């Protein structure tokens, strides 16, 4: 048997059927370990032909995942969650790749939520007893996989398999209450896990514990700055701190026909801009940092510089020539970039460029009448003989 899909589930009746049906033609078997469902999850698993097992929840994600792997009979494991589904990639091509003896693992493309770009994520690996998850939460296969690779010399590859994740939508309150004590327990044992510190900070914020959140964010930032090598997720404390230091941009008001749009804000942007410089030195090419830099430059009254950053962001989004180790909201190099570009050009009286970007924004969001109204305004200004301008 070539490939087993392994899942752990609990009260996933909303998603499970779609997930299991998406695996047909790819996986030879599906192993589902239920950790205490009280809804129709188990019935759905059986109806879709999965091998169903029951295991009490012990507060350890790795233990549950490893149980599913131990029950799998395939030479390869695809680990997937019930709120994910296969949405792209040729199953036969993927299966052909798995038959290549020199590989021990493959990354797949995971889209973390609707409207985001996919990023590379390790989800396919050989079913070898040495390759098992570690960590009670944010369980990690990489330490075991790296050890196996060092011993066997096996290679890590990439497949065109695409998974879509839908579980971040809706109320996350129950997950917060479940995950907070697990994160605190995990960090007590190993406080060096940056992503867990950031996750704990975000949960504490959501639950109203501002002091606890600040403590976790601060520790995450200290850890990142002290590291010699960094992971893509290590950018998170920088993103949090920069976002907090930037004033919201309000571009929703009417444009003034009497003169250029004033994009100068009242804030001293030295803090966010310094942080952005530091972050971009550590994480060059990170597109969300570029987006935040454009926002900071606009607020600092430097729309011409912001426009250059935004034009580059749009180019990267259109070409796909960016690092796929991170997922991005596609609006950052689409409608949101067009809107800011239009405002930058309008502020300098460059109405031709403003018109072009308002029209692009309107094409991206046809239901948003504001972009069409502002495009029409630019057309009116262009009909005025004195319409010209130079951005500074």
C-alpha cells in the first residue's frame, strides 16, 4: 500500500465529509482517530470508508497524531486535518513522486484560509517508526525527519498537491480555551518556541489578558533577536509591534476637488520605520513587511516612496516571484495596493496614475462603488486644464 491519510478528529461533522471525499484517488486508505466526538463525526467517517478508531483525548496532539500513524499501513503518510481538503494537484503525479526511493518527505502547498496564497508545508513523509511528531501542541515532524535524513541521506522534495484550510473562520473561543493551557504547559518545558509564544500572546489578547499578551509578545521578540538562524514564522512579533505602532489609514472619505489629498499623519513614525528596517534586514522580501512599510511611508508624508514600494508589491504578486514559505492575503498586492497607490498618486496630483489604480481597484471589487466614484472624479480632474502634479 502506497499512501495512508492520517487524521485526528473531534466534533468535525461540519468539515469531515468534504475532507474525506477530497482524498479519493490519492490515498489508498484513510485512518481516522476520534478523540471524543459527540456529534456525527464517527458516522461520517464510516460512511466515507475510513478506518475509524477511538482514543481518549489526553491533551497531547503528538500522541494522538502518532497513534493515527501507528495504525496506518501505507508506505507514506499524508497528515491532514478534518477542516482541510485536497483542492489541487494531479493525484497520479503525486503518487508517482512517492515511488521515488531517494525521497523521505515532500512539502505540499497549504492555503491557510480563503483568499490567501498557499505556502510550503511538510505534510507527506515516509511511514518509518523513527518519524513521529513531537510536542503537545504545534506538534512538529521536522526534528524526527531531520534525524532520519541524517541517517539515511534521503531527500526532501516538493509536490504540486494543494490543501485548503477552512477552520479559522467563525468563533475561535472554544479553541482558545483548549489551547491556552497546552501552550502554557509546552512553553514551561521549552520557552524558546517563538511561534508558541506568539500564539499564546494572540490567545491572551482575544481573552482580554492584555498584560499576559504583552509579556508573551515581548518574550517572542527577545527570542527572535537572539537567534542565529530564523524561521519564517519568526517575523510574527515584528508584524505585531509594527502594526501596533501604525495609525489606521482612513482613505474612505470624499476626495477634495480643491487640491491634492493630504496623506500626512500626526504620528512620529521613527519607531515603526526603524522596526521595519530591522525586520526587512532579517526577513528580506517578506511581503507583509513591504505592505506595512508602504503604510508607514504614507503616514510619514512620503507618498512617492510609498508608491514605489506598492508598485513593487503589485509586480511581485502578479509574477508570483516571492518566497512561498509564508501565506499572504492576496488583497495586499491586489485591491488594497491599488487603493493606496491611487491615494498616493492623487496626493501628488498625478490623476492619470490615480485613475488607473482606482479602475484596477474597481475591477478587483466590482461591488465597491467608492472606487468607481473616485475614478470618475479623477476623470473630471483630468479634464481640467491645470490638472498636473509631481509627488514628493
